[in-house]
C-alpha cells in the first residue's frame, strides 16, 4: 500500500475510533467542480470486526463508509450503515448543544457558521444545514448533515458544497422588490398539467416556474440550468435533416468506472471532464446528435432542440428537448452520451416511457380561469428571496432574487392550493 494512502487510512481510523473495525475496501475517485478543479477523494469501507460481506453484496449494519479529500485531508462524509456504530472513542456529541456541534463542524471543515453555512432544519438527533454566502442562500446549494444516536455517537456526517472564495463572489446590496419585477413574475405564471399520483388524474394549474432575476434586472437565469457539473455549453439549435439514416443504432454499455491511480491523485492530474468543449468538438457533437436522431427518430426532423452539452464521467452529454411541448409539467427530453474520442453516440435516455404513464391518468377538467385572474389570486403569495447564483458565463456568483410560489390556482375551479398537497 502506498505510504500516503496508509497515512490517510490511519488518520481515519484514529479520528472515528475504528479500533473495532477492519478496512474492507478503499478506492480513489475524482470529480470536477464548478470551477473546473479536479477533486480527488479516498473512499473507504470499514467493516465491524464481527461482520463479513452480506450474501447480496450489501454492507452489514454498522459499516463505516468514509470519504476524505486527498489534498485538503478534510473528511467529506462518514456514514454508519443503518445508524449503528461500534466506534470506540470516536466522534461523540454526548451532552453537546447545537452550538457545540456547529463548532465541531467549523473545526472539521474550516467553514464559518452563518458565513458559509446556516441551519435549515432540526429533527430528532439530526441537524441539517445549507450552504450560504454571508447568510444569503446559494444556488446550487450545498448541504451539511449531522446525525447521532441515543448515546450521542456520530452516525452520519456529510458535507457537500462549493463554498467559493470571496474572489468568485460579486458582492452588492440586494435591491429587488416585487413591485420592480411584477411583470416578469406574471410571465412566470404558466398553465400546466400536474399529475396527482394518489388520485391518478391530471390537474390544469396556473403555477409559477422558478427563475432567478439578476439584482440589477439585467438578465435572468433559469432554475433548471443547475446540475453538479463543471460547465454547460449552450447550443439551443433545432436539428433538421433531409434523409433518415437507415442504420440500426447499437447501444453500448456505459463505462462509468473512471479508475484513478495513486500517482494521478497525488499529482492532482486534471480530469478529462475539466477541459472546456472546443468549437470543433461542439460541431462534431451536433453531427453525432443529428445522426442519432436520423436513426432513432427519423420522422421527427425539426422537432428536437439541442439545448446544452457538457462533460460528465468521461462522456459528453447532450441534452435535448422536444421543440413543441404539451402543457404537462414534465417535458419531453432526450439525453445522449457521446464518446469524446470518436464522437459517436454510445447510448441515450428518453423519458417518453415516464410520460406515457400519465396517459392512463384521468384527464383534467375544463379550464374556466384566465391567467390574469389566477395572477391576482396568487400575487400576494409570491416569494422573492435573495440568492447568490453561479453564473456559468461570468464564472462568478452573482446576486439575484429567486421568484417562486408554493401555491397554484386550479384552472377549472379557481381554488388556490399548495402544490405539495397534490
């Protein structure tokens, strides 16, 4: 075993009191964050001394699954399966207050309470925190969770967030009011069909599509833009073709296993996912997307829009939406995985099977309410909250207001209802 890995393993054993455990497996993983930095993580599975592998391959109760950032030597998670722990003199919060636990988090992470994270909710023997920038919410948001058992022993710790340096944050004073953005808020009110799984029927509702509005009102950022990838390249191109491609598409099994060597990890070698997509690669991706559509959707020229492409887990992912959408809240989408070596589509996912499930639901009732009336019913229920939002173009966090509403108007009855109640 490499001496540097052994040092991290020994640190883990001492920190979490794993004298009653043995190291079952350990692997190195890497991922790319928003800032195109490659993060290397050592993941360890520690089994209690009296346990072995379960027959179904699952981890036995009490297993400690622990991850540590190789370069910062900060632990990102420590999870004891089924909330059971056999740790001896490990992390314990017996007789601790919430403030004591917050101080422990600060010590372990190097973060500062109410500057980088704040309490979101508290449950029995559980504390849930959300990422913030000087107390202001962040999107996409990170989180920190701490659970402990009846004896105060740590059973769950997870820390996932971006916590940007101040150089990446465009600080300013929040000045948005609902009066300033009322017209834009009205535009976000959409008539959509929402499914009720419990009642197996569709409801036509006027509901708000969440959106972020820049503090100076210069532009907006769609809520749906965010996933935990380092960079999107927007395309927004409708795909046309003249002739179908009379060739059978052969799906290939995806190889998600990005094996990483110890040498790569400690040399901080950049992941292939961290490199920007060039113009040449973009054009090749568009051709690959067109060929797949010509094969599998040959009669649908001009019916699909290539929205974005991004690198993820060794592939280039192309996200498409149907150009003509119905009024349902779940929209028709395609995701294509492209091999960056030969620029061939190796696999794809279509959500049509999920959407076809709704065809069995009872149709929504006749619409009797107009948008103007629905807006007046919801006007005082809109939420406008400050958020620091990551702007992929500027590569900075910018101050925005998030427009949202937990309520909707039934377009058939005019009733104001909470979306969660569906």
